[in-house]
């Protein structure tokens, strides 16, 4: 799945969908780190705020949790 800047959904929603798909497929397993903001900016050519917003969507959905000082990790939920 790639980012389509002409699509009707905001870019952060598209990035969240990509990450959600990776979690659902098991590529990002529970307890494993979610790609960092920096990694997402490099992989998708997006800015830091967009990457952070995409991660927040996953946290708000309960698919990921922030571990202070360590990063964002996939939860066992979902």
C-alpha cells in the first residue's frame, strides 16, 4: 500500500491504515515496536507531524501504546 496525496483521505489516515494492515497481518506483532516517526518520514516521504498523527491514531484505537523513553509498541489488542 502506498500513499496517494490526491486521495480523499488525509495522508496520516493512509499511513495509519498501512500500519494497521501490517499489524493485522502479523508483520508487526504484539510487543514489537511500531516504526518510529523518523522511520515513517523516511519510508513515506512525509513530515514528522503527519507521522506522529498516524501513530496517535493507532494509540487511540488501542492497537499501539507509547512506552516513555522507548517508543511505540504494538499491543496485544486488535
